[in-house]
C-alpha cells in the first residue's frame, strides 16, 4: 500500500527513522536511538531464544563476515547458497541469529523492499553521533515515557508501559515518572469517569494540559468528521478507547461474516473529541463510486444523532474525494 511505500522510502541510511523493537517491531524516530541502549544490552540474550549467538557461534561469525565483506544482506538471500557452493545453515537458525544481532544493536535494518528486511552493520546505518552517546537506563526510560506522552496526551502508567513493551518494570517506571514529576516534566492527572465512578489516575505533560483547556474553550459546537483506520494509534488500546470515548474499538476482519456485528473493515468516525460512528466501505472503481456497505452510529440524543450523521457524511465525502470516487449514499 501507499503507507508501506512511504515507510520504505524513509527507512534508509540518513533518513529520519530506524527499525527496532518499540510496541512491536516498529519504525521509530532516529532521535530515539540512544534511548534504547538498555534494550539492546538486555536483548543480547534474546527474550524468545536466549543466548542464541553463544549457541551458534559459527553461524553468527559467518553472518558477520558475510555482511562486513560483501555488504548488506537481504533476508531472502539467506535462503540461497553460501560462497564456495556450501549451503547456509538451517534457515530458521540463520534468520534467528540475524534477528538476535539486530536486537542487540550489532546489526541494523538498512532498508526494506516489499517487506523484506536488508541487514547491515549498525555503523553503516546509524549515524556515529547517535551510536556514541547511548543513554543510561534511567535517562532512556525518561526519554521514552515523555515520547509516549507526546503521542497519547494523557495516559495511565500501564498504557505508557505497553507503548514500549516495558514489561516487569513497574517499580522502575513509577520511580521514573516521579522523577519527571519533580522536574516539572509531567503532572499526575486523574481522568473523571463518564458514569460517575472512580477517577482513573494517569499522567500528562503540563503543556498538553494547558492545550487541552484551550481547545475546550475554542472547540465549536459541531466538528467536521474524519475517518480513522481501525489500526490508528488512537484505537490500538481497546480499554483505553472505551475509557476515553465510551467506544468499543472492535476489529472483525478475522471473524466469519455471520459473526460480525458491524462489518469487515469498519472505519471509526472521529468528530472533535468523540468517536461517533463506524462505516464499512467498498470501492467500486468501475462505476467510480464508494459504496457504503454499512453505517453504525453511537447512542445519543436526537440532536447528537443529527450531528453524528452529518460528521459521518463529511468524513465519507472527504475520503471519497481523496480516492477520486463519488460516495453512493
């Protein structure tokens, strides 16, 4: 898709992103490379396979030598013949060793072509100034937590931990957040429950708290709607979406059709600070039309329903225009 091609263009030496373990294997701003030093150090013993390099030293040595002397190596090339007519070791082991050396920072992903990784020595991919100034674990966690809050706005400690897969570090994360609070970088902020229940404790940057207040004052009565991908970062944490929006971010592409509630690939409609509907769309290129397979609206007053339908129409019309199609309401 277009998004993948854009990412592949950006994932090159000298470009602004690198590939590493974030929430999952992710494309991450290059400026965060020093913050992951603690993870590269810990991943010398891979979390899935243990000390794989020590178990297969000949495979690791051959892989290092091959990349150092012959240049970047695509993962698909590990399936071919080695030099001298000798075949590579077991494909699973070779690729696992490559993943381990990448996870520990010895290798880096130079580029991707059609989703295929190309491995290279880290010093030929990551700028020297970033490799030469790794952060301590404490400073790295501070940097990553602030980066997560920059994206989330407000978040619980659990959401911040899940953003970077910081498992089994609760005490460390709490102390880091308290340290950031003492510096004035974050403030503890409780989210009021819409149903009148107990508030949820979380964190926010002071500037974002002030921004939220300004937006609340400036927000019009009715906001123009936009469509979100079901994989949008706003939606990835279903309990968080339910807490913030009262919206069930349900993904049903893996369900058999008779068991689906809303549809195959529903796009939620965001109107201001509300998720108001979800639509399942299908492009009919031959007729130049964007067909609305289904539209489901959230519960509300008759006045709200009218606004939600208008926001949904605006969102679908904008999307259809971007595709060069006409919406078939």
